[in-house]
């Protein structure tokens, strides 16, 4: 009976570990893409401008200085 309990515990822990990133990703608020151009922070902290088409981000560019 002990090996079955260990296997079930391991499977439960694995399921929680695999589900955590999916749940965490859905808790982040999405950017409102109602405007045509959004200015957001890039991956390195720089400002980038993104164009919205049909309510979704389509193209992102660095703004000209």
C-alpha cells in the first residue's frame, strides 16, 4: 500500500508543478488594445511602440529618437 501512496503523491505533485505556469500566465492582466498605437516597455526596459489591428498586437517597433 505504501508504494501506491508514494506514486499517487508523486503524480499529484507533478500535476501541480505542470499546472502552475498555466495558472500564473492567466492571472496577468492583458494590455488593452483598443487604441491603435501602444507604448510599452520592452524586454530590456526600452520603450517600444506596438500597433493594434483588430484588437490584437500586430507589430512592435522601437520609436525613432
